[in-house]
């Protein structure tokens, strides 16, 4: 239900952006048609047509490139979240084979870590705040302190302990990659190029001499709406952990559900 509500909100936001861009393009068209005679514009129709064809091709290539970049970033962020959640679950299951209080301390630490990522760090990443992230990272450091003091006594425990250390290192790397991906953005200069190019391309539509006002208004608003739609998607996908389309913490929630079913083995985690 929450996901459906978010999708409806996304569609409303996108529709508002498209209608606003189309409305502004029509206002500019009305001002140009009122200020410049159609006879004067008609003389340069061929030149404007060639110019707009060249400009439009360049801008279309730029848009396609940026869409590919932000979509790749978004998919990579989603993959990193899946990977990190899997690493947490693998470590949680592997630690279960160890004995002693260290096993319970590590498993409880992983429970607190998953809860903190879902409840606190997701919001911190969306707002690009690092203070909450530091606290979540401390939970992982405490879990490491509980793990590395374990002393294996049999060949089986030595093999399991080595696997636990490897899993923990993989988990730390996955967390670092996820946090880094939350900060990835396309450069500000590229944003200026995208929005400046959109204004120039749509504004160039005003320079055509079209006898019918309605046809001129339709093609201009359609161009503005299509460009604004793509720019809206680019802006939203560029921020993978916020916006209307965002990376879902569902992989961590699945891990948390598994841990809560299994909690009886070590007792409740401190602070939960």
C-alpha cells in the first residue's frame, strides 16, 4: 500500500512538472508571436529548421547519455543494497555455528545494525546527513570487537572463524560502497547544460513561422512536455535514496524478519 501511494505521488509530481513546462513554453510562444510578425519569421524558416535539427540532435544525444548514467547509478545502488543485506545474512548464519558468548554478541550486533540501517541511516542517506551514519557505523565496529576476540579451538572452528572474518570484511566493503553510492551525483555543470539546453531547444520552437496558432502551440508544448519529462526522471534517479523513485530497503527488511524469527537462539538484542 505504501509503495502504491508513493507511485501515485510520483505520477502527480511528474505531471505537475510537465504541465508547468508546457505552460511556460506557451507563455513564451504567445510573447514571441505578439512581438515578432509571422512574415519576418517565415523568411528564416529554412535556416531555423536546419539549426533546430542540429541542436535537437546534439541535445538528444546528451539526454540519452545522462539517462543512461543515472539509470546505471540507480541500478548499481540497488545491487549494492542487495549485496550488503546478503552479506549480513551470510555472516549471521555463519556465526551461528560458533560457540560461546561471542556468537550471541555478534548476532545481536548484526540485529542492531540492520535495525539502525532501516530506521536511521536510510533517512540520513536521503537527506545526505552523515551524523546518523557515523552512529550506525559504530554498531558495526562494536560487532567487530565482539567477533575478533573469539578464540577457535578446533579445526572446524578455525575454518568457520576464517569464514566469519571474510564475511565481515565483505560486509564492511559493501557498506562503504553503499554509502558512497548515496553521495554520487552528476556534476553541477552538467545540470546547467541540461536545463540550459532545454530552454534553448524549446525556445527555438518559437522562431518558426506557423500559420495556425493551435498547431504551433501544440508542437511547442509537446516538445516542452517531453523534455521536462526526461529531465524530471534524470533529477529523480540521480538521487538513488530519495525522491519519487528510490532504492527500497526491502532487502534489509527481509533480513530483519529472518532475524526476528531466529531471535530465540540468543535472546533479545540490547536496546531493542
